[in-house]
C-alpha cells in the first residue's frame, strides 16, 4: 500500500512540480507536503536493529535540539552505513540532543524537490540535479554522499555544541541563503577577521602559526606567518569575492611593514599595503589563506608611491602674487604722476 501511495505521489509531483518549482523558488517550505518517516521506520527499512524504548530519543520533541535531515535511498549501502553510525554512536551518546527527520528519495520527486531547495540554500546545488546519497543536513552543515569519519566527527561536534540551526526554519523566516547572518567580526590567536557583509553566526576563525621564513620579500625581514581560515565546525568555509580586513599582531618594531599572500607553491604572489595601529597591522583582501608579515627599517626604495615634497600653500602663493601686483600697480601710478608733473 505504501509503495502504491508513493508511486501516486511521484506521478502527481511529476506533473505539478515543473509548473511550481520556478515560482516557488523563494517561497516558504511547507514540510507537511513532503512524505517523511521516523528514525525507527528508517531503521526498519534498512534492517537495522535498535531498541528505542528507554534510549531517551524522542522524534516528537524538537525543542533545543539539533535537527538532522536525512535523505536516503532504499538499498543504498552508504545510507545504511550512516544509519548504523546513528545507531552505534549518536544514539548511545546524544539520544536526547538531536532529532532525525528522514525522507526516502528513491522514486520520489516530491522529496527530491526539498533536497534541491536545501542544496540551493547551502550553495551546493547540483548542476545536473543528481546527488549522492545520503544527503545529510545537520544543524548548519550540509553534505552529500558517503559520510566519512571527518563528516561523522563534524556531526557529533554539531550536536555536542547544541547547534539548533534549522535550514527550513531559516528559509521560512526569509533568509536568502545559508550565509545570511549578522556576524561580521571573528577572532583567534590575537588575529581578527572582519567581513564587509554579515556571515553565519556559527562560523569560527582559525589562525594557525606556520613557518614561511623560506619565502623572501626583497628588502624586508620575515616576521611571522599564519594559515587563516573560516570554519563551520570542522569544515573550511570558502571565503572569497568580498572585502575582508585582517589584523595581525606585531612583536618586532620596524619603520614599515608589508603583508604577502603565500600560494601553494610557496611564492609571494600578492603584496598588501598595511595600516599600523596599537602594535598591530591590518590589511584588506578578497580571500583567506596563508599570509606572511614582513618588516624593514629605513627608506623603502621600491615603494610604488612616495610622499610629495613639501610645497608652499597655494593660498600663500596666490596671496603673494596679488600683493606683488598691488605694489607694482601703485608704483606705476606714482611714476606716472611724477612724469606728468615734469611735463
């Protein structure tokens, strides 16, 4: 009966969705239209034995919990492995801290339309419309395909941190994408990162000291270097295209400083002007990565711009010309009168 119902829903969706997808792209998500299953039903579908009684897990209680959206296929080995991870690791350790909302997507374009909405929201929409399963949205994180050990660790970190971010709720509240937020400043190890636009509040900054002393900058002494990245739990967030100000601490006094971007080939491929204030230097860039700080004493011979030598104030110049003209005019008048008297 369930299979027949799913087939009917799929048929209706194949007719309705092409007509509504474009217009509904920015609309709120009505979860009641997407056929879902409890975690226990998902376990039963993949023949995973688990005794929920007394475990502390409650499908109906979503208050202050991490919501995990799971989109799986029947017979998908990666999906079964993920459900086994939930049974063997998440439930024994975090049963009362998360809720799973499971959706079967084998032949279900209705549920796949929800996948597309969420993928678009997270900036991970597939160009061809296909996704590796399971698709897992855990708090403020999104992934498709095999859930490896790094992703498992990330999901556990999300739950342990108490991350209650719900992408569906964010969409329904009018957020345009996952990065919608109001946090613009992040700090770590005495280094600050400031964005010209609001970023997600769950992001964090990592600024790890690295050794780039082998990378020379002509005329400058090497001071320090850092690998500066923005993270969403254990995943690096691609940050580029905006205007970002990075402030670095300075523990050596120089007359002037320079910051260089160090690429993967250990080359200083970009150089940045800096501002010095309160024992720190700051510069503006459009991306995050490895940056090295350099300093030098004395005049910088190869500066692209130099201060103009002091010149007289234009007002004084024009005033002098005017005074000279007045004196010359008066002298001319007096001389003219003397000539007239003689004649």
